[in-house]
């Protein structure tokens, strides 16, 4: 038996898209093991298969080769248990539903209350700081607020694993920076059933990866494979002041050089 | 009280003024050039004919509207049902879509007499012709609407293992609403045309019959009054559908951008 049961473990994962004119190799022999409760960022040049990786982990896409295990089970089993929360770059809210009704949507898909205690949607709204906007509609909210709703929606089943695909990619720089700390606060304030949620966070911002993560995985350009895997040993809670300290800047510098070397 | 009044002044007055102006010019033209009433009647004569027996025009118009509405419901129901199947299966689309195109390209005036022979008099042939005319635009719009869903929302629902049925009701149907309303704005007038044409051929009731016999008798004021009632019916339907649209699609860009 393994000493640590990893929450997410990928071995020899490859994916080739065959629906285009010529086969497109997106991922090649990716191996990764993430322990429970770790905040891991995946970073790499655009088109390196970061989103593909996330969709495979979330069970939305079957890999061409290799295995994915989530706490020892295939992703579909974790999906069935509603243990995966997805946040995409586009908040993808339903525009005809109010903020509260959007957060309730997952509960309408499956009435899981009988199996485990679920967070109250109103409390989730409070958690993301939108209590005053419960009856608003998405088009009445700013981009940052919409993304907060999407985060609250992903938390509806209190999943143990959060998969975030460039969730702040469409936001302006100031909102984006605030949302990073906001997400960290939510992550720390809202643990899953077994401690902190495991987060797999795809981004193309080096700063963002360092600010948020315990660990940063750098992918090579297409087909993506793991180029580097470094631990970010900065104390938590992370603060904006930390972004000006030497260790932080060293991490950023180091990662930037790694990405520069990656052939585009 | 100021808001609605201003909206009225902004939206209703300009087209109403344009209409009145056009009618005045028409009247003036007929009077000055001394155009024969057998060719074009002056609006005043048309109005006179209408107000001689308004009940007659409303009753016949009511028949036409009734048949058109039934036809619209029938055609839309079949179109939406097929669109649901076709949006979920490419095989069904490949099989059925060419048939739908045949229905669309066959000229109605050629089919209407056949249908009358086939179905006899009464309501049925008119309803069927109206349904045939309103079928295709509804099919096309519904198909596009059921498919035009936010890909992120679709992925999110799939990550929750939502069933196709749940995806359909929670995502596809609301996403299709703007398309369905646009389709209705197109197909309701088409259904009216269908009912009128069928009435020509069956000749038992409705504005189609009124138009047909007035034409035969060179009774142009009656002819134009019937056309006027048809036009007013069409306009009312459009206004009604626009109101529904504004209420139902408050969240959609098409409505929000006009606020």
C-alpha cells in the first residue's frame, strides 16, 4: 500500500485529438500526483494542453492513453459522488436565472442532501460576498461578481476537488488581483469534508501561480508534458505585501526563465 | 404616468402619423386623378364599407385567425418535436431534413387545391395549409436554438452528470426561447396567409372567401376592407409577440439592448 493516498494521480497520460483534419497531440506522458488539500497550479505556453488536462481529470474527456485516479477511483466515480467542482474562464451562468437560482442549479440536478450535508446556498452567497445580490441577474453583475457566483456554484456540493480553468483570465488586472486573494480566503474558510479542498488551477499568469499555490507544475508546449514541478514554500496566508519580497520574486523569475526556454 | 405617455409618444405616434399621412395621400391621389373605384377605391370608401357592417368583417376575420392559430400550433408542435430529435441525433437530421426541405420548397398554391380535395371543406384543410407554411421556419429556428447553448454551461452540467433530459429542460429550452419567439413572428403571419389561401379554394368562410368573392364582383371597397382587417390582425399579433418577448427575454441581449 502506498504511504500517501494521492487525491489526484495521473500516470503516463497522453491525449490525441483525432476530430480535426490531422491528429493533434495535446498531452504526452504526463505524470502527476497531488496529495489531498494541495493547491496546485498548472502553467505553460498557450495551447499546451492545460485545459485538456483539466477536462480529463474532471472526467469530461477520456484520455487516449494512461490512467487518471481520483482517490484511487476513476473520475467518473468521483463525478457520480459529486466530488468535483468546475470553474471555467467563462463564468457560464444561466442568464435567465437569478444569482441564487444559479447557485441552486447543481442541487436541482441531483438531490444529494440525503447522502451528505450540503452547504446552504445562502451561506455560499455570503461566503463569496454577494448576499446583497441574491435576486440579481447575471447581466446586472460585473465580470468579477459573475465569477464569484460561478465559484459559489462549484461549491454547491462541497466537492473535495476544485478544477479551475483560468477562472480569472477574462478579468481586468485590478479585479483579477483581488479575486486571487478572495479565492484563497474562500478556500481557507470553506474546507471540504476531509480538510482543505484539493485545487487544480490552470493559469497562464506566473504571478498568479506563485501567489496562490503550494506547488507549480510547468508544462512544455504542445504536446504538453511536465517540464518542471516546484514547491512554493511561502507562508500562508498569502498577502499582497509578500509579492514584493525576494523569495516571491525569485520564484517568479525562475518560472519565467523556464517558460522562456520552452520552445514555442 | 409620465413614463408610459412618453413611451407612447415615442413608439406609437411616429408610425401612426406615417400611416395617416399615407392614407391622406392615397385619398388625395384617387380624388384628383379621378381614379375609377373599380381600380383603386379611396380609403374613405373602404372605411365606409367597413363601418357599414363591422360585425361581418370581424366574424370572417375571426374564422381566419382561428384557423391560422390552430395551424400555427399544429405546425409548431410538429416542428419543435422534430427539432428536438434532430438536435440530438445527426442520423435523424440527415434522414428527416431533406423531407422538411421538400415541404418547404413545394409551392403552397399548388398544394392547397389537392388538400381541399383530400380533406374536404371545414376547418381541417385550412389548418393543414397554415401548419405546412409555418412548419419550416419554426423547425430551422428550434434546431438552431436547441443547439445554441453556452459551451461552459453545458460542460458544467455534464461534470455534474446531468441527464440529457435535464440538460434539455434546464439549458436547451431556455436557450432556444429567443429563437422560438423570432420564429413565431415569422410563422404567425405565414399561417394567416395559409388560412386565407385555403379559404380561396374551399370558399365557405373567412377573409379569404371575402377577398375572393369581392374580387369576383369587382367590389374593391370590400376587398380592401378585408385586406385592412388582415393587416391589422398581423400588426396586433406582432405587437403582442413583442410584449411577450420583452417579458420573457428580459435577460437576453436582444431585449436588453433596446431598453
